[in-house]
C-alpha cells in the first residue's frame, strides 16, 4: 500500500511575493539617486548660471519627491 505525503507545505512555494522586493524598497531606491543627481544639477546650474540645468534639476527633485510619497 503506498504512503501519501500529506505535509508538503505548498503555501511556501506558491505564496505571493515572499522572496521578492517590496515596492517601497524599489521606489525608495529609485528616488534617492534621482534626488542626488537633481541636486548636483542644481549645483551645476548655480555655478555655471545654466537655466537648462536648473530646470532639469527642479523637475528631477519634484519627480523624486513624488516617487517618495507614492512609495509611502
């Protein structure tokens, strides 16, 4: 007579997002470098009086802040 294995713990294999990264971690890891690059662009704009760098830097900071608030 065959023996059946009844305790397979299938929920461990099929559980949703057990081993994946959380969306908060992914969004915060995207927002931080974007804010650093945007800050450097604003610094470059201040030193070289570049309107284009200032505009891109401001847009980048706004985007980084939006990503941070979306992740929370």
